[in-house]
C-alpha cells in the first residue's frame, strides 16, 4: 500500500439548522404547525403571541389582509380612535440603550421584532370576529354531549330487574361490544378467563346466555350480533314485534330466509339462486332484497365517537369583480385564522441587548427570530404556489371540475423557480377554499388522457364526466365500464375499460350489476 498526499475539490450541500427548520415547517399540515408553534412557545422564552391587534408591518405578508365590510371598518376606526386617546394619556416607557448598539448578530431579519401576521387571530384570544356569539361551539361541549353505545345500553340495562350475577354478565357483554355493536368474542372465550373451575364455566355461560338474550332485545336493533346475518335477522325480528308495522309479514319471512343464506348471494343479488334456496318466488325475493337494503349493517354506527377533523383551508379563493365568466378574475389570499401571530418578547430582548454576555440566551433569541422568519416564508411559499395554481386552473374556478386541465408539479416548479420536491411539500395537507368547495392543493394536479384532437384531458375532468354519465344512466340498464369507455371515445377521449374501472372504484361507485335497480 502506497501512502501519498492528494488535493481535490468537491461541492457539498450543507443544510443549516435554519434551512432544516424551514423545510420541516413547509411540509407540516395546519394542525401540525399549530402544535409546533405551541411547543416552541413553551420552550423558547423569547417567543410570545401578540394578544392585541397591531399594525401590519413589512415583516408580514401583505397579501394576507382580509377584506373588511364597511360596517366593521367604521367600528374599527372608532376603536382605533379610542385606543389612540388612551395611549396619549398613558406614560410611555423608555429604555436606555447604548448609542452604538447594532443588534445581536442576527441576519436577514427586520429591525423591528414586532409580530408577524398581524391580521391573524390569536388562538384562544376569543376575538374570532363573532363577538362571542352563541354560534361558537366549544369542542369540549360537543364531546361532553356525546352518548356512546355502551352508555346508551347501560341506561337500558338499568331498567331490568336482575340479580347481581346477571347484571354483571350483562354489563360485561355490553363492554365487550365493538364500536359497530357486534360481539366478536365467543361466550366460551369470555367465560374461561373469569372462571376458577369447570363448574364456574358452566354457571358463567348460563348467565352470559341470559344476558345475550336480553341484549338482543335492546335498542338499537341488531346490537350484540355475532355476524352480519344474525344482525339483519335480529332487526327483522324487531320489526315483526313492532306494533307500528303494517306491512307484509310474508316479505319479512322471506327476508329472514334470505339473510340465512350465504351473504355472497345477497351481495350479488342472485335472485334466481336465492329463490331456489328459500322456496319463494323471484318477485318475493326481489321484494325481500329491497327490504334488507334498508336495514342497518352496523347498529352502533350512529353512536360511534368519530373524531371530526374539520378541514381549515390555508388559502381562500374568491371571484373579484362582476364581469363575465370568461373575463372573471380571482383573488387569492391566505386564511388569517391559520396564521399564528408571533413576535419576539420585547422585554426579554431589550434586557438581553444591555448584556454583553449571555451566549446561550443570544442563541435562543436567534432561534425565535429564525422561527418567525421560517413561518413567514412558509406562508409566502404557499401563497405563491396557490396563485400559480389558480392562474393555470382558471377554467376550473369558473366552470367546475369538468374544465380541469392536466398539470404536473414540474410546471409550477419551473414557473416559480422552485424545486419540484418543494412544490410537493407545499401541496401536501394544504387546502384551498374555492367557490366549488374545499380541496387539497394536490387535487389540482393530474395526468392527462389523449384526445382525438391531439390534446389531452385531465384525469380529474374524466372522473367528473364518468360520474355524470353514471348519474344520468337508466337504473334498469346501468352502464358497464365498456359502455362508458365507448361513450368517452365518442366525445374524443381515449379511456380504456380498465381505466374507467379504476376511476369508478376510486370514486367508490359500485359496478353495473350492483347499481341495477330491482
């Protein structure tokens, strides 16, 4: 092995902590960014939330200004006059600083440490613009008002006169139900861990069986079933016992027989096979299928405590002016409700300026300024990308999804001078409120399908066209995927049958045999 000294040059990309934080904030969703802001507020003493509305500075995003109606504008001017009068009477504090003070070494930040996003609403400040009206509903109140399936069943169980053992067995079964209201475990499996001997197993099974019979007679009908077939049969039995039922009991009987057959036949609507197995006529089976279609396969659905993630748009798009549709323009602005109003704590920053040392504190102050700057850059980038999307997809905002044009990430990246990965981060988990609804920014990107004219049609527009064709079809003769493909070709769009099936399944539309009306 020969040792030697060599000299070579190379280029390496070093990601500074500030750049790493900027990239990470860019890919966060609105909820994740709010959590990041809260964590930073807890960890960094130089960062705080601006409680009162301040004047918008050059450090913020000018495009984020929300329009004010004339009535609110007059009230705001009156409030500003009162605040200016109070400020004139108050004593203005002064801070003695060295005349040669040049800052603390921060770069690329404004001279003022004022808040950014001054028009945004502080979280928890109560200044939502509604004036604390009764329409504001707290999330804790909604959660407290929710009644779970187990609570609903326990309330009914309290009306039964049972001994201690049967009451415990019924409560145990109620707590063993899944969120859909099904009892997934076998009674034997439930009894074995609780028994200390073989005799106790038999005794527990007796109590569990009695409790299960009571559970099957409780509301909602079908609760406590071990299978879908049993759930449907329990609902049919509950309808038979109902005093309000005035229908055909023969249809209920056939429906019970149909539910006892393999559910694959019920899903395929195989009327001929079901008629042979049940001994009923095809018309009776057809009526029974119509009846079973109205039953609830998941009795606990309406009691499920589903976490409702309300989508808060990051960008709001509204038409401007009253011109014709072809010449209509759209304004794009950031949603002030998702923009945190942050600023550097002036008291702590001023105290640190008079201290020559404090290297660690200087670093924390720098981190606070970096964080505010990166938050600003995040929203600036989102706004720029959104404006480019609206400009390229203008026909969508005028005519709807049928007018969507093909577009890929590289088009926006080349136009804005950004990397394609940056556009991908911006359009992920960011939402735009449009006149046609709220959509993720990724929704406006899609591949294209060839047309007879040599152009291309957006896959989003093709999906919308497929949905329109299915909505207008004859229920007695629904369109097959092949027929839809032929209809698209008649309109100049080359779309294979498999592509139609893929788009249909993505829109959760059933195939033709299941869409056929009985």
